[in-house]
C-alpha cells in the first residue's frame, strides 16, 4: 500500500534518508561549495570557518523547537533545554566580553543595531555615524536602509589624507547636531578606534554611544584589540566574522538597568521567535572563544593582517592608513590604474576571493570602486601563519601587477596563481562538513 492510501504523513525515509539521497540538486551544490572553500583562499573579511562542533549545533534537532521571550520567561512550553542553551550563551557572552548584560537573540548584526535604534530613539531623532563611503555600515543610517529612511542621520567621514577618523570633527558635528545616538565602528575601517574619546564626545552632548565591533569582536575577545565594552553604553557584534561562529548578532552593555529596554527592543520589538540552533551554535562559539587557544588565534589574526599589509606595501600597493590594527585592510588601487571590480574579478579567477570596496575620496560608484578589502580571519582559522600570508601578499601583487584580461580565458598569471593557491590550500585542509 502506498503511504497516500494509509494516510501516513511522513513518507519512507523521511527520518533516515540523507540529503544526497533525497535532494541531489541541493546536495551537489553544497558539496561544490565545500570544494570551493577547500581549494580557494578566502580573503572576504566577513567570512570565517566555523568548527565542526558549531556545524553540529547548527544541524541539530533543536531547529524544530519554537520559543519566544527569554530564559525562564517563555510563551510556549517545552522550553527547558532551550532555556539551558540560551542561558549558557548569555553567560558566556558576558564572561567573554566582561559585560553585565548580553542578548544573544539578534538574527544578524543589522538586527542587533536596529534593536538599539528602537530601544533609544523615536523616528526622526538624530544619529551621528560613520559614512558608508568612509567604511561605515548600511545599518548605521545608510539612505537605503530603514535606519536612514526613518531617522535623521548625520555622517562623519575619515580624512582623505590619512584615512583616519578626525575626532575633532566628530566632536564639532556632535555639538552642531546634538545627536541622541552616536555610532562608532564600521565594516571597512582598518584602525583601532579610540572608544574613550568617542565616549567623551557622547558625554559632551548627552548622547548614547553605540560601538559596533562586528569586524574585530574576535580580537577583542582574544585580547588582541582594545574593548569598546567598558566605554560604550551599548556594544554590538556579529558572531560569524572574526568571532568565528555561526551567522548572527549579539548586544552587550555594562549597565544592567538597560536590560528591559534592550530585551524588549529585540523581542517583541524587531524579532519574533528565537532561532534556537543559532543560539546553540553561538553558545558553542562563545565557549570556544573562552579557551586559551582562542587568544592564540586572535593574536595570529593581527600578526597575519599586518604581514599581509607589509608584504603588499613592499610590492608597491597603497594601503589606506598605511596598515591595520584589525583583521582587515583596505587597498587603494588608483596608483595601479585598476578598479576594485576588475581587481576582485581577476583575483577570484586566480582562486583568491575578496571584495571591491570604496576608499576615502573614491570617485568610482559603489558597483566599481577604487579599492579592495582583505580580511585574514578565515585564512588564519585554516592555519595560515605569517609565512603563508607573505606568500599570499605576493600572489595578490602578482595578479594586480598584470593587466586584467576581461575575456573568458584565464590570463597566464591567473592560471599560475590558481595552481599556487591550490597547492597552498592542500597543505592546510579543512573539514568535509557533515551535511
Ligand atoms: C557585518 C556588519 C554588520 C552586520 O551585518 P549582517 O549582515 O546584518 O550580519 C553590522 N555592522 C557592521 C559594522 C558590520 O560590518
């Protein structure tokens, strides 16, 4: 008898068959993506490689559970294990960053930031943040984002001469516009931010300070970068970039009296039920970050980023601000007569993935740009050290020095580089993920 006749809702193999057996199209694409990650050098600053343990948590059956609210204050039953998991994630986040308050529910960094807007602002209130073109983030009030449409955004930039934040200018803008919220931290700012100075500016104008450490949270956790947490009223981070965990966001604060405001801004303010497999995986990644090995990783990231920058400088590549204090660096291609789009494409053909990125004073549109952004977190996780990043810097420079082809066939330099990339990757294998 067929299952249709017996009325059994779960067909044969629903609980036992593998993805490869039931959905070869998706399975094939997932396997091909694994190969791509294994055989290429990942230089996209927003990416990393999670642990096998994190993958297990993401793929666990807690994905079936729905809860709303917070541990001990749920709206559905059966939440006992969910509560244990979320409480562990909260406690680990607080311990790791020395924070009095943590919320681990934001589905992403953008949601974390939106919740902070909702907690402290009314539509039309003024926010002072870094311009997207200077290295800010969409969720900091870009005109294309909800935050830019519903709030009055004033931007500070960076100096076109040295690429650095001009703190006197930030103070001047704060006095002029009296923002309710000031945001520091960005997605393409390679230098350490003076959080104490930002707090002094915020205090001078009675503003709330939000520090967004999305790109360097792992360095902060591992003691390789100053922490914004003691200075900012609220700090946000993504868990999947330099922190090396699952996709998602967290919110931290020093003042526990902000708990009610921030918690209710996340739920029910901007989100509904909790993505519990992500919470479990966040707990795993935060647990990993509390171990001594993570300090080694964090310091290796910084050393590798500086080695990559130094190698590129040696090869005549211009680096915005001349170097880096974070996992990322930004290069200026104007001297090479290349656009960011051309350079990123050529590098990708050679097996090195990165992204085109606007640079201070860029005259090219965001779809073209005059710069590239490189991050070293994924490569560092893979096991690349300074020696390997010196090699990678030279591979990048080789590609940039050759003119882009624009055709469909690889240029000879792209071809040679691709083989060198594959060789290097074979020496540092990553898992075959249990998908
Ligand atoms: C990546 C990033 C975010 C969050 O982005 P999502 O894609 O929403 O996770 C937020 N702020 C900054 C500065 C970022 O770089």
